[in-house]
C-alpha cells in the first residue's frame, strides 16, 4: 500500500510523509559539520547532577568539573602541563579517519564535564580533593558517584545520536533508507536501556549522598606503594569478566544491567585503585573483583588496565610511560580501545593478554570493603 503525502511517515518520526521521507533520495546528504555542531551543543549543556532534593542549595555557575582530581591525580602525570588522553571528538575522528589516537590534553581540561555547580563540586568532593585519601567509606562513595555522574551525563548527552543516524539516509535509495532507520531505532533502544541502567545506580548513590549514609556500596580497594603513571575514572555495565567469560546479558534490552565504577586515587606515597558497586548488585561487582584477583599478583595491574582501556575513554597517562611501551604493547592497547567503540552496544570481544606487563607494579594491599 502506497503511503499518502499526508499519512504518518513510515519511519515512525511522527511527522507527515511529505514533511519527512517523501523524495528523501533526492535530498542532500547530512554533512559531518552538522554532526560536530550538534554533538558540541549536547555536551555543552550545563546542569548540576546532585539529587533533586539538593538542587535548591545550588550556588555559583555550572563549572567544568574534573572527574579525576586535578591536583592529586592529573598534575603528577603531566609534562609541560599536559597529559596524554584518548581524544574521540567527531572532528578528531574525521581527521584520523576513525582512529582514536592518544593526544596531549591540558590538565585544566582533562576529565572535565559541565556536571556540577561550583558549590556542590567543592563540597561533595572535598573529602577526596582536600583530604589524604585512605579509602574511607565517604571517600569511596564520592569517588564512585563522580565516576557515575560523568558517564551518566554522557549517556544523556548522546540522545541526539538516533536522530542524527536517522538523517543519514538522505540521498540514499529506499532500501538504504529502511536499513538506516532500523539502525536508528536500535541505537535509540540501546541508549534508553543504558540510561536506565545508570539511572538506577545514580538514584541510589545520590540519595545516600544526600542523607550522608555511606553504606550502599561494596568495594575492592587495591593499594600500590608507588605513584602509577596513569589515572582513570569511569563506570560501565560489564557484560564479560576480565577473562572474557559471560557476566551479564546485554542483548536483552528490557533487562537492567548492573553498573560498576572504576577509579584511581593518589595518596602521599602511593595509588589506590577502587572498584565500586551497589550492594544490591553485589553478584556482578564481586564477580568482577574475583575475576581480577584470580590472576597472579604480578599480572593484576596490567590485566585491569587493559580492561579499562577496552571500556573507558576517561583515562589519562604520562607521555614518557606510553612512549616507553613496546610496539606490541601499544598495538594491544590500540586494539582494545577500538574494540570498545560501538554505537549499538555490542559486547567487546578483543582478548586481554594476561602476561603482557604494561607496568611492573604489584599490589601492596588488597581490601574488601563492606562485603
């Protein structure tokens, strides 16, 4: 049956056919500059990501908040005021033909997002910014909440992607239009499912932060008695363990997956790596922790670092550390980074190499917090 000019468009946009896909194959293709401009707008939105009950107390401007401590974690890694990071902006990807290349990033810009007002950024994270880090419950909670907020902000910002993908069928054949719209729908469904995963964790951690009750998390805290040459802060729903075996089913978009938070924190004499998860999602978090600890001590740091490179982009490191790595090690990192790029939520399938030592440090102490 032929679609009438005034009928709803077959693509599900809600617009009339004449205002949407009529003569779509003759329309000029979407420009890359349109993608870049839209993404810049979405990631420039300002909001304070405190729980609703705390928003009335917001003061000052929305700032470019660091999700990794600038003074304690980023500055020690810097050379000439810069650290290396994974720049994955659309303009960069166009320049490098889709390849993510470590680039120098100023410590003032590294790890920032427009996610907190000046007051709440200062007050909520004072325990990790202005106090010696010792993995207290309040410090672990603040560290985890900041990691979670940065990723949840990004999940909300990419709402534009399904519409941008949908517009990519301009100037294409009818068959290609149907395929593009199917991709857009899949992307939209995946984004909504992922946001729901994060929303559950965000609401619980945010409420605990508001009440100053730091009992909702379990943590694996690994301490190294040296300053490690990298720092990261991220959160994701791991679908596989570090050894590649299945953990959660990401193919069922109606099923909520548990989010696990990963972050480093520097102390005066060493570095903490903190893996945090909700107590109600302990099965997933504890499985990740045990999967890591199953490896020999001398492999644990390198295995975890490979896992982070595969899943996170909010990671920064010293130039001299990266440049000292062998070609083989750099190729493995590159493979893991690009394996983790997927707009449609597929499970990364590149393998971690346990005996590839990216850094020789071994744990000085391992603590199981609240479990």
